[in-house]
C-alpha cells in the first residue's frame, strides 16, 4: 500500500505552507504572503512583538481579520486594541496602520480589487497619504 499523497491542486492552499504565495516584507517585523484572484486579494500578515507599520493608504478597500495574537489598529485618529476574532474595514484612501506590543499578531487582510504593487514580491506596503509611489 502506497503512502504517497496525491499532488496538491493549484486551487488548494494551507496557512502553514510558506512556500506558496507572493512574499513581501512590509517593514521591519511585518511580513506577508499574498494570494491574488481576479477581483479579490488575500494577504496573510505576520507581525512580530513590538513592531509597527507606518501609516499608509491605498485606493483599494480593505477588510482585516485578527486571526491570532493582539494588536493596536490605528484608523480615523483612533488607536483601538483588538484581539483574535476582531475584524475591521478600511475604505479606500483612508490612512491606517497597526502595531503590536508584547504579543505578535497574525492577520488576514482582504483587498478589493487586488493591489497592483502586491502582485510581485518585494518590500513596502502602500502609499503614504499624499504620496504617489510605493513606500
């Protein structure tokens, strides 16, 4: 009897399989793996403890789901502590950011439509308010 597993189809993914997706380093302590469809993009963001992404914005709308850990969500002049299971919405062009304290975080970001700068590996995670290029 064979113990070989059948090949994984192109349409099936696993959160723990770090060999799939487009890898980006967003900033020090923030890394993501990105999966893009035609109309929606998923970004699985790992944030180390005591890390922070800078405030940025983009034209695409964004939903975020805190899957593990804890963090501070910054948006609309507010800093809100969030816990696993919380999720949020950011309309296009709304400046936002995130930071962690003693605990790291694992977040699922959902973008519609897909972000062009996220369709390739690299660094940076968006345009800061008033900027036209990637930051």
